[in-house]
C-alpha cells in the first residue's frame, strides 16, 4: 500500500469521471465476489462468474484484482486504509499505542465512513477464513501490507527509523494483534456475559483493556493467573 495518493482531479473532468467509473466497477466486482462465495463456496466460485455477475469482462476483472480472494476481501483493504488515515490524524503528543487504539475506535464509530467489517455478509465471510486457506492467505497479505504502512506512520510520530528502532513495529504488532484477536472472536460469534452477541466495538475495547492489564502485570512482575477463577 502506498502512503500517499495522487491529488484528486477537479470534479467533472474526464479523469475524474474515469476514476468514478473505475471505482463503481471495482465495488461491483467486490460485491459480486462476496455474494458468490457466500452462495456457492470459495471452490465453486470462479473469476468468470464474478465478472458475469458484475456485468463486466474477465479482462476488466484482472485490471482490478489478482484473484477471487483479493476481490472478496477488498473491504478489508478499504478498512485498514481508513484506520491508517485516522492514525495519521491522531494528536502528536498522544502515546503511540494509545494513538493506534484511538484510530481503531474512531474507525468503528465513524458515521461518515462506517466500518465495512460490521456488515452481516462480510462478517460471514470473515468466519470462512479459518476453513479456507487461500482466503486466509489473501487476508494475511492485506493485513501485513497495512501494518507495514502503520509502522511507517508510527515511526514518523516517534521521529525514528523503523529499520533501526524496534518500537514502531512493537507498537503496531501489539495494536494490530489485539484488533485481529477481537475480530477473530467476533467473527466466530463471541457472546458477552449475558450470552448475547457482543458488539464489535465493545469487544475491541475489552481486548485493548486486556492488553494494558497484562502489560502492567508484566511491568510490575505480578500475574493475572492467581486472580482467575478455576
């Protein structure tokens, strides 16, 4: 993923119209990929079928995506790009790990650009990751690319070199790891203490609180095991 995008052309120019058409096509292909995989399964879904449902050619599909898994998970790319954009906007005085957590929380609460992960069909797709190795591999590629960009952002905040200083990678691996763990539980249908399906925002909050509790215990040399009920 690139850190910067070329400036948008003035509205109404031929380039602007081409970009809007390309975005509509990409969105239609991604939606078709999700629909077909949930209807037929990954193995029975072909790129040709996705292109046909989106009413475009196979060649057009290849201009946007490398494969059906990449198309179905385009929402992940859009969401992690959103998280990184929000991370860039965090106050410079905010501690790095807290900035990452706040960016994730803003992503989940942004009414102008709602998180795509929480849509029911996309939650169902996330639940397939554990049983579909090819889908999981595509997800991991997107996640790793996003984290590399996050590391560069955190390094900039800290005024350091991410190739020499371990702190940016530690912050991002911890912050993104918490989010990944929460998403995994949520996709599996995690329930709250009353047995109801838990809201993703609440689950993410609990996961980050667990990280800070464990980090504090490690720093003071006290564990949490002694306080757990057998």
